[in-house]
């Protein structure tokens, strides 16, 4: 059974650009959550989707957005990148309606220069 | 922002000893979860404890929850080298918030 797949693994972008990250959950999982991890702020929740609907959202500016498709795959987009957006972005999926049993992907390492 | 805060920030113990980590939170919770992160296996969900539960076990892990003190503890018994990792608690209320983690190092 394939795990949670995040693409790309590594990404370098220039300040001001926008970026789209992709997450393919475990087959059958309908809940997908996104997290940002930095040395300074630690692990922070971005948003959670279940059946294409955003169920919960963290305290991030509107430059951070996401969506979920009918096949449960999810994307997150960051527009007008800032240096502080450099981070490891983690995606997790669950077969339950959120709240527990999450399996995490290996993450996308985004570097903004 | 309100955060789950793990205590201590770092902990080194001998292999075979027990390790205890604490997490405090500032809001009421629905579910509190513990995660482990190491370089080899990424972030792994360990255990969830609901607000109406006081204690939960999973293998060598024991989690307690004290809602009156707004705190939770994670006990790892008979520690092993493979337990070396960072441990995070997640406060799952209206806003899902992680602490910055406890770095646990198991000494041989």
C-alpha cells in the first residue's frame, strides 16, 4: 500500500513567485491536512480538507491556499513568496473524518531565495 | 497564538530508562495527539487521547491527560535507541496547534 506522496521533494523559488505543492493521500483516505515546519516556529497547521471541503484552517495569511480534488489529492499554493516561507511542508492523510490516525508524507522542502 | 508547549525542550536518558515528556495547552481540547519525528521515518502519529479520557496505553507508550491542569504527559518505558526523536503534542480544538517539541536522545 503506497504511503502519502508529496511532490516535488525539493523546490527552490525566488521571492515574489508563486508555488504549488501536491499531495497524494493513501488510497481510500479522504482527509488531507497540510503543515509547515520551520526551525523557528516549529510545526504549524495550515489547513485540512475532507471530501473536497476545507474543514479547518490555521493562522496563515491568505497567500496560503489549498484545495482538494474528487480523488482526494490535494494541492497547496503559496503566492507572492517571501523568504520566511522557506520551510518543510508536510501533508498527512487519514481514512477517518479528521482528528486522528494521520499518516504523513516525507514533505516538500521549499527554499525561497 | 496559543500553543501546546512541550516540556522539557530536550532530554537525554540512558537506554532502558523511562522518559517522560509533558505538554501544556491553553485552550480547551477535543483531542490531544502525540507525534514523533526523526530523520529516518519522518513524522509519525503515536497516540490520540480524547478530552473525556484520562489515560491511554499503546505498547511502551502511556499518555495521560489532566484537563483541570490543561496538561498531558507522554511516558516511554524501557527506552530504546530507536526512540531518539523529537516528540510533539497537538492540541486539536478549533485551532490545531503543535508545540515545538521535546528532543529525546537515548544514550547507549
